C-alpha cells in the first residue's frame, strides 16, 4: 500500500525487522507558492513509491527565518514539527526550484533549522533524494550543487546518482499531477534507490546494536 499525506504529527516508531518494516519518507518542497510545480511533483509520487513505503509532505510556510536566539529547547512550533518529522523519517525527498542559479531561501532556511544541534541533528545520517524542477530547459540543475553541499555539511547522506532535473516542468503536469511517463520513470528509479539505502542503513544500525545475551 502506498500513502501520501501532509504531515501534522511525527510518524510513530516502527520496531519490525529492517528488511520488512515499512519505510517512511518525508517530502520537502523548496517553494511555498500556492501553485508550486515542485509541490505538485511531490504530490504525484504516491503511485511511484516502492511497496511498503509511505510519504508525508512537510510544509515550510510557517517556518520563520533562522534566529539563533530562538534555537533552543523550545523552538518555534513549525520548526519543532519540521525537526520531529525529519527525525521520524527513514529518508528525505526534496524537490526545489532554482532561483538565480541557486536554491531558494526557504529551503536553505529549513536546512539551517533542521541542522541543529550541529553534528547531532535530525539530518545526520539521513539519506536524501534531491530533485529540481524549472519551467526552463535546465530543470533547475544549478541549484542541486548548493542543496547537496548544504545537506552534506549537516552529515546527511544525499544519494550519489544521476541528477533528477525536470525541465519544462509545466508541460509535464496536468491538473496538478505529474503525467509525463519518462519523468515518472526516472523519479521512480530514484525512489527505489532511496528506499534501498534506507533499508540498508536500518540493517546496519540494527547490527551495531548490542545483542542481548540469552540465559
């Protein structure tokens, strides 16, 4: 069963075996525009998810500008929700436009908030699939290096793979859904890789946990 929701609360912990338990992904759009192409792409991913995978879209509309004075045990509610969602996720799916050859401020701001505390944040060790989309011919690809570098600085694990850059994105959408089959196939392959990475990381983490001795 595949499921796409807009996240309101963190996903509950799952305790089944890593190779069989459901994989929960969090989707983040680099645009808060009401008619965002990137958000439309993310909302189209439900039928492309591997079996046993869920995907929740985390809105950034209410996340304030990063302020170290507010970065403590009681951050702003939207920040707490963002960090909780990332912490509960097995992996991240990002889709962003390109603004002036770079990533939008709203996405960088979200990464900055989620990167705290440094080197021990919810982003640490989190696999991430990066996508960009643009009405132009480059598909927003120039923003990907910035996104990748910012995530790497947080010790997240951006997938090393061919870029997913959706050019002429408006022509690939219909009624708010991604309908271009070639693009859907490319994204589906990326999602499979992300889920495989998430399962491998879960298995490695389990193998590193101390084993209880039997009497």
